[in-house]
């Protein structure tokens, strides 16, 4: 009986198309960015269908010792993205209503997603994730979208809005061709944590290339003061086999291991957590040494759970709140060990 990778088994459990995908996946060599280095160092063979935990462990070690990503060259840093909330610009209508505006530009850009691994990304405003758009419930939102990419794109927002503003091909302005622009306009509702992403086919590719971001609508009365952070869980298929080689929160694997996130003991921590991961059915967030209150989609005021692990499908998101009673270093990571070892892990440094 042929050996199947974990992904092969997952795909094989899906009927028809999934079975074919599993066969293709097993036939295609499944290499990782660090394989060349590993082999140069006298390491293991890492072929198709044999993506074992041991293989990842070897690769992981090489990945971890392979240096750091050049954030300056990328033009963005996961530590800045973490607490960067883009409130846009505002003005008041005669009626007194606030109009909040942003401009998002689709830009094709090469990003170093792991040390020495360059990925031909598609971005909003040159960064992945795109800007974390933040507004208050009831405002009028106006997002100018300029397509500076060589490919057609849109912005599809989650939330409540008219069909013509949904950012899908064939409705409203539809697909925005290279060099074209459009304006999406709708009310900020409902309060909660949402997201936006391109909705042009092939959808998996347009999302996996980097066209997504978090979209926060604050409730009218606001939320309690907190040390707020946004984490967009994502990954990168660097060898085009429809499986990810790199996993992260905010794009760069291990960034929050290399430099832990500083936060204060007893202070309220609020994480806006969004999953946009493509090619894997689920993603998760696990916190060490603590439990958090979980508010699914951030739309309610009563937590659904007091837990240390949540699991999210693509497009699912939620707000996490907790306080650290103890100083020290506490890990957070996906509780799929494979994702963890391929980059999706970090530390909070509590002082
Ligand atoms: Cu697109």
C-alpha cells in the first residue's frame, strides 16, 4: 500500500474531485523552501507523499536557522501590522453623519515570506495582510479601489451591504480590470470583526496570493480599553502545489518568536483573530498558560467560550480577550503541530 501524506489522506476523504487531487498531490514532489539547504547540509530526501513529521522537523530546524526575513525590504513588519489600525480619513455630511474613506490599491509585489524565500504576491497597498480597516457602527464607508495589478481584482467585504457593493464579478462594478478603479460605498454594520478579500476566479489563487485584510466595526459605545492586536492567520504555497509551505499570523512565520510581543501583566489584551488560510480546511489559535474569552465574529457581548483553543474555517474570525496574571514568556500557536512547525507560532513577553 502506498504511503500517503497527511494532506493526501485529508483530500482522499473528500469524494470525486478530492480523490483526484490526492492522486495528483501524491504524484507531485512536495518540496519545501528549505529542502535545498537541508540536502546541501547532507539532510534527508523529502519527496511527494512522504511529508513526515520528521521531515518537517529537519526542515524546520533549517528554516529557523536560515536567518531573518528582511522586513524593511518587504515594506512592512508583522510587529507594526499587529497594532496598526487604519481609521482612514473622515468628514461630516450636513446631516452630521460621518463619512469614512480609504484608498486601497492592488499592487503585484515580491515578498520574502520566509528567510530567502521570495513569493510573487498580489497585495492591497503593498502589504499582507492589507490595511486593517477600522470604523464605527453607523458611519458611511467609502473605499476607493484602484487596480494597479496586472490581473483583474475586486474587494469583497464581509458585513451587511447592497448587492451592487458586494465586490463579486457580474454584480455592480464587477471585476475591476488592470488600470481601472471603482468605489465601494455602504453603511458600517454590523459591529464586529469582519474581513475583506478579492473575489475574482480562480478564487483560491486570488486569496492565497495575498489579497485580504481585517475589517473592524466598533460598536457605537466602543469597547473597553485594551492592548489591541490584529492577527490574520495565513499561509503561502511557495511551490504551487496547492499546499502551504509557510504558515503564520500576519504573514511572516516565526516573527513573534524571533521578537516576542511585549504586553503588560494584568492589562486587558484583545486580539482580533481572522483566518484566511487557503488550501487547509481549518486553522486554530492556542494560548499557553492562560484561557481567554471568545466572542465569535465579535458581534455579541457575551463570550461563547472560556477556553485556550479555538478552531476556525476560512473566513471565520473572532475576538479574544484575557489578562496575564503572571509575568514571563507565553507561547501562542496553531494547535495543528504541522502549522506550528512551519512558522505559525509566537511568544507574548509579559512584564
Ligand atoms: Cu484578485
